[in-house]
């Protein structure tokens, strides 16, 4: 039996690119009055260790690895040192691993999956990444290590905020969120942060993460808004004014019924339709219903009107790339505005040019266990190197318990968790990695449903 998390020693991996402020943060951790006895494992790239001299004196034991990057020696030195630490289990109750600024934290995280003894005695609490708000722009586009440190993070400290403008901070935070929507981001100066934000945060505990941010598992969508309309047969007009962009993508889908399942299915159809190539429409050209990805090209000034023919009365869901309010947009018939019965706003997945992104998936229903195993096996075999992190809670047909899983690259750990009880059964998961195909992931996972 795997020990409960509270019976194992929590481990925080502290990472960040060169000069980001990791040692400053480590000194804070070692001097704050948090009541924890911390063992620190340091790693430096090079033959001579320096950071050990920079870390102030403390009662905690410091273990320094200076024979190479920790991510290159993780199978040997790190496991060996952790093993030695556990023989002195009574001297500490927390472990901090500080990696070199050139380290990929992925293999460090993998250590807690590949070794049975590590799994029995230790639990990876979080990967904390320190980001230099002033200088990260010099590395984030061309350094794989900088990208991977962001992608693997459970917590990101956006440090040195006193050196940049608020506008640049907002821009950088948006960029980091596009690479890793999972991580909590805190803005800091001199790495000053409340200890409860980086220690015992339960970064690998999905429930605690959801308690911290109920929307954190909400998937990002390629649209920001949808409206549910009850429409009679006839000709309508979608009218738009000027807005922040010269165009806006739109999809109009019919609903098969009024139930929640039909709306969820239509939502998935919209995601898949938005992944198709868009068809440009000029003003006065007709919007079609069904799986048609329209790109509405707007007039340079004034209103733009797009006819819309409804051939059969019923319920329809209109999905738009941006919120209609940004364009003063509305659906009209004979000059009269038609209001939606319901509206919903979504966490948008804005396009960025970086390869590292995150994909969240939420689906109702139960999963076929055999299909799920086949899907995961094929996914990890073919895409494992590109999947930095993944975690989720799944509903398996015939199981009273939730199935909880997490993984790093091609390593996977999944097991039954507590019973669903009165909680509505559902499936939620998130992937963080390079070159992730949202439509392919969602489409193939949907095939696992009963």
C-alpha cells in the first residue's frame, strides 16, 4: 500500500534561470519563522561549488552536488543523497532541492516516479520557479531550459518587479500563463513571498490546487463567449461595429436537445470546429449554421452586417472569438435585437507563437477502462517526450472511486482515490508541454467515453 501523502516527507524543487533570485529565496526560506526543519540539497553546474557559501548559516543540513547539473545526475547522485537523508529522518520534516539555473526540472520530478523507495518515503509537493521579470525576455524565446522551468512549475515567482513597468509585468504574466495555465503566479521583489504560498502548497494534489483556485482546471477555449438562442426559421443579421481587431471568428451550431449533455456535446463541437481552417466572410456574405468556422472581416469604419439564414426553428449556440461587447455586436431580425436566453464566458486560449502551451479538458460521462488504458498508452508512447506535466481526475465506469493520475513525460502514476459520493461525476485533466494539439487530444479522449 502506498503511504498517505501526510506520512511522506514533502519535497519542493526550486528552479529558475540564471540570476533569477533562487538563492535569495532560499535564504528567506531558511530564516522565516515557519516552524519547519528543512534539509537543503544544492546543485551547481561546474566543478567548484559557490552557492553553499552564499546560503547563510542555519541549523538545517545542506547537501551540495557540484559534479554536474542535477538533471544530468538525477538517477545517481540525487537518489543516493535522498536515500542518505531518509536514514536521518528525525532531523528534518521537509526537503528543498535547489537546481542550477541551467537545469531542466523534468528529470528531477521524474525521480519521484521511477524509484519505488522514493515513492514510499517522499512526495513531490511543488516545483517553484523564480522568473527574472527584467531579463527573462532575453532567454524565453531561445532557451529550452527557461521554457521548461516555466512549463513544469506549480508556483511561479515573478521576481524583480521593481525593475520593470506594470505594463511590461502584465505582458510577461500573460505570456507565462499562455505557457502554463496551471501555475499560481505571484509578483515579488527580492523574492519576498509568504511561505504558505511555496511550502506545503499541494502542487501535485489536485483537490488542494482546486481549493486555491476553483477555475484552475477550467480548460482554455479558442473563443471567449457563447449565447444560447431560440430561433424561428427566417433570415437574421449579425451586426458588428468597430472593435479591437479587424476580424472576429464565429461558429453557429444547432442543439439536438435542451439537456446539459447536448450543450456539452455542442461545446466540444465548437472547439473542434474552431480548430479547422477558418473561411473568410466579407460583410453582406452569409453566415452558415453547422460546423463552419467563419472569420468575419470587418469594415474599416462603421457597421458590418452579415446575413444569417435559419432554415429550421430550434435552439442554437453562437460562439465568438471575442466578447460581442467589444464590437457592440448583436443578432437582429428586421432591425429588432434578439437577446440570448443564456450566455457564458470562457477562459480564452489566445494564440501565441511559443511552442510550450497548456491544454485543459473537461468532459462529463464515464470512461471505458480498456479504451482509457489504450489511449494513455499510445499517448505516452508517441507524445510522451513533448508532455512535460499532466494530471487529472477521471470517472471510470463501474468504479465508485475517482481515478486520479499525474505524470511527467512518459512516466505515469494513476490510482483509485476517494469515492465520488454525492459529487457529480466528471472528467478533468490538464496537459502542459510542447506542440500540443488541443483538438487531437480532446477528440481522442472523447473516444474513451462509454
